C-alpha cells in the first residue's frame, strides 16, 4: 500500500473511543471524539504556507489532509486544561520511497508545535509514525480492521530514556452519510 492509498482510505468522518493511561499522572481516561479527515489541495494556502516553512524538502509532497476533532473526556474540566478538546491539524506526506517518508504536521501529537515525523507503511498495511520532539518521542500506529473500522495506538516516551509517559488505544468507526450521532 502507498501512503496516498492509506490516506484516501482514511478520508471521512469517524466516531472514536480512545482509552489512555497517563503513567506520569497515574490516571486512566476514556475520550469519545468525532474526527473528520479531509483531503486538501497542494495549492491550499495553509499547505503552501507550511511547505514554505519547511522549504528544504528534497521530495515532492503528496496527498495533504486535515484532521479535525471534537472530544469529550471523562476527566471533565481537568482534561480541558491539559488536552485540546477540539482542534485541527494539517498533515503533508513527503515520500522517500513506496513505504517510507516524512510527515509534516502543523500540530504535533505529544507536543503542540509544528513538527516533521517519519512514517513507515508496514507489510501488514499499518502506518507507523515516529515523532521526536524536544522533550518526548511519540510512536503511533494506525491500521484498518475493516473498511469502516480503524484502530490507533500510541506510546509517548521521555526523550533520551526508555521511560513511558502515556499509552493509548483508539477504535474508530466510520460515520456513514445520513447516520445519526
């Protein structure tokens, strides 16, 4: 599978249930989210602006997309202080080969900043994203259990250490057009 096929397969609206374990805070939470994944044009102003920021890329970017989310956590008001309850992030894949490349992100997963991560499409058709931030490393894996069911897992580690800060697992069901919330 190529990255553009994986992204096309992900396009749509998803209902997500994520369970997370924060080892740093010794807490467990469940988050219900509505997620929208939409393809964007390489000529979109937000895409060209982000590409200008990372002007030293050696390969041609393809299949940019936006992920938007609205979440409800069982941590209540405390969660809104530490996590973004809603927002969006732009992703721009820059392939190096048929199965590897860079992924530009307008907003990182573990640290809220622009970042470039490495992606690998594994032989089992799952997508692995490794992102090195200033203080942490995020390892994410996304795969399809079926055409309309996606799964995601993540581990966030302390940079330069094997210490784990957080783990999570999400199952996502594609919302069909005309379905109720």
